[in-house]
C-alpha cells in the first residue's frame, strides 16, 4: 500500500508527463499560443526530486544547419516532487561557448509542481555554438540544480519542421561592436617669424 506522500509524488510526475500531451490535443493550427511540443522525440532523466522530460534542442529547418557562432534553444519539462529548487546553470561541453537561462539566469522550481520550458520561445539558450548543429544529431548537456545537483543528458537536435515549426528559434547573436578610429588632429607648429628675446644678430 502506497503512503499518501508517495501517491502524491506519483501524481505530480504523471501530471507533468501528461500536460504536453493534453496541450497537444487541444492546440490546433489556429491556436493562439502553442506551449507544447511533440512529446515522444525528446529525452529525459531524474536527479534527486527533479524529473526532466522531453528535452531537445531546436535545430534548423530540414536540409539546413545552425552555423557555428550562432545560438540554439533547448526545450524541456521539469517536475519537482520535493521542496523548492532552482535550475542555476547549464552547459553544453564542446557544443556551446555558454548557456544562458532567461530571465534572471535561473529557473525557480516550486515544490510539488511542474515547470514547462517548452516554448514557444526558448528559456535555455546555447550561445556561441562551437560547431554547426545538424538536425538528427545528439549533443551532451549538463544541468545544475541548487539542491538536486548536476545531471548529464544526451539531447537530440530536432529539425524545425512539422510540430517543431511552431517554436521560435533562439535569438541571433548580437553583432560584434565595430571600433571606429578617432584620430586626434595633430597640433600645428608655426615657425616663429621674430627672433626670440635676448637673441642678437651676428
């Protein structure tokens, strides 16, 4: 016989898994907002009281790649069956120069609840890609939580097509600031037309 707490945890985890499915059934081509994605194509894992589900990186359209130096968005669902926790950092070794959590560079995970980072805009952004990303490839991502610790995931890169076409790509990197040379005008020296005081002609 399950205890009340165990039953409660199972219900939260089940609800977190069902939310994308329910949203997918209710959303149609004319839906005003699409906070969901194809549920079966991502990957998941559990660390401490945190269950990560349906994690994937949004790639370029079929036949294209996200070039080196550009950004890519990571989408996933999080279910917390314990006390409040926070996603405090993320990294993609060998793939991205940095990973940013927006807004505030953290994601608060209230206790006994689910947080869906499923779009349509990405809240986890892989910045300054170190190599091109191709749809169908798999990358390694590390997520660090304040309480649950660090977990490593193998995450698929999904082409931006069909269901995934409703999601927004990551914002483009800011253009590099161009330095403008401001040459200071040289001080003009005018030859003296009169001899200096005290000088005598020989």
